[in-house]
């Protein structure tokens, strides 16, 4: 089930790419603004900055997954109840269904989570502003570390999903899988992202992805009850 979850998390990151470009695309576009003009025009010159930024972002996602996965495991152990694990898995399943509805384009209530995260972001965002303009790869790495906590309904939903992962390690791997799925759209914006984004926008692709994630979510809800 975990291997399927990692694949589903990757799928959410990949096929939620249009949303990712909307949330983080502007940040990626500004990474080269502090470089000399002749270097801004070169993909190779910007590559180290993109690698650093996305490395920082994925590290933040993974750490967040470790924290919530570990917290979920501790709660289950303290309660010493199989019911606790079932409740966490059911919660994860519900949010996976919600993610599937979002990916399929049927319901966008997921974005309401971003308003909740905005409270935390108000305290973090000044650090990101202090890193602009980005002139070094270290600054790009720090920018990614900070921007990994940007209010994002997709990220928060996968985090809630990671609560039921079973351990800190598995929670971290789930979030890392999601982050890797976002890379094709953000890492290669100027090279192949246009082709990838046009493929992602096809209704058949988004609906199949949404249904896949919803089915996995339903399995999370139903299977624990069948095994009782």
C-alpha cells in the first residue's frame, strides 16, 4: 500500500503542475533576475540556481513530512488503539478523495486550506523577501527552504495524508515523492514545461489522474474496515 501511496503522491505533484506553476512559477522566474543580463538568457547559467532552489523546496517538504508522519505514529502508539490508526487512515483517504476531485477539475474547495496556511506564511514571507535579488546558489537554496512552506492546498493535503503514513520516515518519503512530481513543471519551465503543461491540461489526463487518486483514497477508507 505504501508503494502505491508514493506513486499516487508523485502523480498528485505531477498532475497538479498547473497549480504549482501558478503558485511558484513566478518565484522560479525571478531566480535569474539578480544575474548579469548575459547570464539571464542562458539556460545553463540558470541551471545551478534552479537545482539549488528546488533542492531547498524538496528538503522543506520532506522535513514537514517527517514531522507530521512522526506525530501520527506517536499518537497511534500513545493511544495503543488500532482504532487510532484507522481514524488516521480514514482521514488520509478522505483528503485523497478531495485531491482526486481537485485534480479531475470537479471541485476546488481544496484551495481553502491555503487561507489557513496564510497565517503562518505572514511570519515566514519576510525572510524570503530578504533573499531577493538572488545572486548566489546559496541564496537560491535558502529561498527554496523558505518557499517550501508557501500556503498551498496541494501541499497541505498531502501533509494530512502523511499523518497516516505510519512513521516519520514514511511521512518524509511521501512528501518527497510529491515534491519530485512537481519538478518537471518547475525545474524545466523554460525548456520542456510547456509541452508537459499542455499534456497535463488535457481533460482525459486530469480525469484519469483524479479518479486514480480517488480510488486509492477510497481503498484507504475501506480496506482497514475489511481487515477488522
